C-alpha cells in the first residue's frame, strides 16, 4: 500500500495564531502524562495496600488510560515540543498503557489524515458502520495493520523502538506471572484498556467521521456541547484538529469560537447534541472494501 505524505505537510490556509507556535514543551500535555502514570501506579498500590471494590479500581484505571490518547496523539503531530526526540519519548510513554507500539500507531494515524474518509482511510474500520457493530469490526484493524506493514515503512530506529516496547510489555506480563500477579494486571490494566478504548473509539473514531464524505472541510464534524468538552478533553472539536493539526488539544475550543465564520463558510458539520450527532446512515467503506 502506498503511503502518502503527512496531511499536515500539505498546503493549508494560514493557521490561527494559536497554531504552529514553537513550544519548548507543552506543559498541559506533560501534566496529562504525569497524571496518567501517577493514577495507574497509585491505583495498583492502593489495590495492594487497602483494596476497594474491584469495579472501583477498574474505573480508576480506565479514567487514567482515557488520557493516553491525547498524549500520544499530540506527540504524533509534534505538538509537545519543537524537539523531535521529546515528542517521541512522550509518545512512547503515552502509548505504552494501550499495549501498542507508538511508531506503528503513528504511521496508521497519519494515514487517516492523508486519506480522510476515503476507502483506504484506516479509520473507516471504526466509522464505516453503525455504532452497535463497532466491536465486531476490530479484527479488520489487525488485517489492515498487517497489510500496511507488509512492506514496513518505518525507519530502522522506529522498528527497534517498537520492538523494544513490546519486549518491555512481555517482561512486565512475564514478571506478573512469575510473582502471581496476573489477576492484578488483568483487572487493573487489561480490562480498563478495553473499556477506555471502547469509549475512545466512539468519541474520536466514530462520532466525528461517521456518514461524512472524503472532504477536508465536510469530512469531520464538531459537536459543540459545553458539558461534553471537559469529558473528552476538547476532542469534540475534532474538525479543528483535522484543519490545523499543529494546534494543541487545549486550544481547540478557543479556535472554534474564533474561526466559526470560516468553518460555517466552508460547510464544516457542526452538531449541538451528542446523541443526535452521527445518527445519519453511513456511506463509508472500510479499508478492505467492506461496509459496516
């Protein structure tokens, strides 16, 4: 499969003033990283020292892992720092709780930007059908990943880094088995990952794109609902990200208000109800050509 250039490298309208600022370090994203890891480790410690009902521990861990997407996503788009190595380090650290190699996911995510809502958009696996059937389509994602990496586009350094993260992951699970802690990892890590990913796939992969055409402006919807914004860290303004990928996540809402006339002029879909958005029939296709 041909890999297109990153969408953010293509000519675009001059970005809003908040975008593209050369930041030494985005402290808001760093705070998310620290908060995520502190909560995950603290949850394990609490479970060992003074355990709460297991459902409480599962929900605490799921809330922590919920932050992971924003961390690695900012690193993919070089929004954490002007230094590439800082973005890569935070990307790996942010992705690890998902038990997924960072650079592999980075390549797949940038294909989503380059092929937005086209038949070969990897996000079509999630947005190419009704929400109720989403879990049934996950195995298509594995098939897509195998196809993409049949002729692996990653540089050697990225392949080594991804392999290293998988080795560390295997060591962690192996050590847990050795010390009789597999049950802890299952309830405090694996189950929360499944829950967090299910929620993420709804509000990031399905809700912003389902039923929309392969168009730079009309292909991503905004859900302008104030109470929803803090729960999803501003990603309900997802069209802002697709139009200006170098804008950090904590500026989406402000840029939306500033650019509202421009967005309306170009037909960006804007919804004012979480539950009505995405209710239209879909016409998207998954990367393997199967409809949802």
